[in-house]
C-alpha cells in the first residue's frame, strides 16, 4: 500500500496509461478526473475574461486617483490569477513527481533490507505469527492471534486511508482551476488568498504524506519484527 505497489492507489492523474492501452479502475478514474479538469479549466478561463471585463469597466469609469490605484492592483491580481490557471498544473505535477521519487528511494532501501537476514526473517513474520496462533500453548496462541488481528486491522485502516487519499487528490485537482479564480477575488477583499493557500496546504499534505508513512514503516516495523 504505502510503497506504491498497487496501481489502484496511484495519484498521478496526469498519466493514465494511454500509451500502453492499459484499462483498469485506476485509469478509468483518471480519465474522468482529466475530463472534468479540462472542462472546469475552460470555465475558469471564461470567468477570468468576465472578471477582466468588469475590472476594465471600473477602471474606465473611475475618476478618483485612489480608485484608479485600486483597480490597477485588481488588474495585476487578475494577471496572476490567469497565469495560475496554467502554472498550477505544473506545480501539481512537480509535487507528485517529488513524492514518487522519494517513495522509490525508500522502496529501494526496503528492498536492500529484505535481502539481508533480518529481511528474510521479516518476509516470513506474518506467516510465523499466523501459524503460532494455533499453538497449543495458551499464552503463545492468544498473543499471536491478537498481534495478527492488529496487523490485519492496520492494513485495513491503511487501505481505507489510501483510497480516501486517492479520491481527495482527484477532487483537489478537479477544483484547482476554480481555486485560481478565487485568487483575484480574495485579493480584492483583504489582500490575501485564503482559498489558494488552503488548497495548496491540503494538496501538498495529502501527496507528501506517503514518504512519511514509508519512513515510519521502515523504522518501526523493522524494529518491531526484530
């Protein structure tokens, strides 16, 4: 789950296997996310044009110097907002790429550990715990059963977590064009872009939580088995 072995949990929505012709649940979700992303991006550009027309009219009608300065600032924010419509996609691709590189590096470290004696012991740990659950010794049997139930429970929790993560990132990607529009609108109010900042924090957190899970797994799981 956490080392990206299963394609079901792949969050790289900008690569859905068109070249290979591969078709599965993950690619189907990615294709739908991509379709809605492009639809909302076109809507965002139309809204940007409407905002520009509004700002242009207000600039033409304003006669007070303070109002002119205000609408010039609004125009600058609009330019940044329009640029974000196209740039934000590359920020998302870069963040997902960094995540994948880190996970690959940590996966290589895990594979190196598994070639050692401790790694071989770890590979057989679950089988050993499952077999010990049937031990006639009450203490060994009950404790092994409890440990096995805990491990299975943790696996189910991670399964739910990574399905939720995949869907959350897909949703954040879909609404990202609309978030860029709110940038200029937010700036008109208090000079801050709360919606964009909140979106960036949520996206980066959900994407980059995976390498931290890998590190925790490598440290604590290997320690527990040893």
